[in-house]
């Protein structure tokens, strides 16, 4: 084989390898929600793009996250365990609207304040995209879920989920700007139990006056069951509750009429 043919074959092989690597890159767009999962100590994170925020804002029925956006094989390959697992969901827009999970209600803040969190969210997304581009698409990495070493950080703008979620000053999972903990965590014996873990999802539109902070909008909640199934359940709109209540009252009235007949 002459040197020219060898050079051509080498170029083709390199191109094929790059294409394979590129196919594993996290397919993230600003406005998508990201699911981050981690465990304390050294190891890996799993970062998952769970689709555009609009499908959660407009959801009317529950749907399953696990098995749809990430597989059990990916979760296993990450080295994570459903016992002592920490996770949260987050997202942002260019206008600094935020979607954040929390264990208690969250207030809206100014665009500047929320831009701090948005910057961290984007840094985590970039970290996931880079980690995915370095490895081929396989059982461990795909266009929607990638494994990232949990200590990964480049200049603070390209980080793992663990680095992005933890406040270096307090060690609390608050994305460095929220006063409440934004993650849910399971116990050491979670997978052997029967009680799920819940985490509420809030939409936070920027607010012009930071001294009187209105509450964010609760959209629904994520439920992690001991068998590893993660689902999203939307909160019914107020009109739905009114219709439900009216229906129950009507049913009660019908029953009272039947009793008197």
C-alpha cells in the first residue's frame, strides 16, 4: 500500500471516528430542561436533556422520564445507585426565565439575579455536551444523556452537574443563588422500600422589583419510585379543580334526590 492510499484511509478513519463521537454529543438547546443526578464522593454524574420546557408547562397528563430520555444501561454505566442519590431538574431562557425544582416554594427574582442561575445551568449543559462529544454513542452516552466525571470544570463555564449545583461556600445544593435546597435525595435503603421521593417544578419569570418577590408558578412534580422509575405529574389548572368540585357537588345533589324519592 503506498503512502497516498494510507493517507486517504487514515483521513477516512479519522472522519468516521469524529462522526461517531459527534453523534454522542448532548443534543441540548437553551429552553430545554436538564435532569442532573449525582451521589456524594468521587465518581460520575449523569446529565439528561429531558426535552423542551414547553412540554412540562403545557402538560395535562403524567409521563415517564426514565426509559424515554435515559436508559437503565446508562444509569448503571454511570456508577450511580438509586440509594443515596441526589437529583434535580433545571432550565433557562435567554431572557432569564428559569425552571427549577425545589423542596419548598420559590420566589421570582430580578433578571440579573436569575441570570446567575441561568449561567450555571448553561455551564452544566456545556459540560455535558463536551463530555458527550469525547465518547462515541453507545449504551453509556447518547444524544439525550451523557456521563460526566463529577469533578469536571473548565474555568467555571464548562462544568459537571456536581460542580454546578454545589455552592463552594456552603456546600448546599442551591445553585449558589437560591435560599432553599433544590435537589431531592434518596436514603441508603431507598430501593428496598416502598415510598417514592417527590420534587416540585417551578417556573420563575424575572420580576422588576426584588424587594417584593412574588411566588413562582408550580407546574407539577417529579416522582422517583424505589424501582427506579422517574415520572412527571402536572398540577391541574385551577379551572380543572373548579370543574372537579362542581362535578362532585352535582353528584352529591343527585344522590340526595335519589334518597328522598
